[in-house]
């Protein structure tokens, strides 16, 4: 049976870069922390960044919870 109707073109272009999905520099560590925590002027260690990022995440979660109440 033949298909009838209107058909759209391809959903993705051929051979387009997918850099919006995967960072070009392959550095996923940058995405682990808030951009402000990566400022070299702060001279933070990885442990300090981890602790601060955990606090940021906790505050953000608390804000989201209270927003829905």
C-alpha cells in the first residue's frame, strides 16, 4: 500500500557538527562546576570546588522545593 500525505524533509542536516551535544574540548569537568567556581583568581582546590558546588546545588534544590509550595 502506498503512503499518502505530505512529508517533511530530514529532521537533521547531513554531516552537521553535533558540538551542541558534546563539548568540542571534551572537558566535562567544566560542566561539573558552576562557571563562577572556575575563576582562576579564586585559587580554589578541587575539594573546595566540590564543597561549594554541593552547597550551591543544595540551595538551588531548596529554592525549587519552596517555589512549588
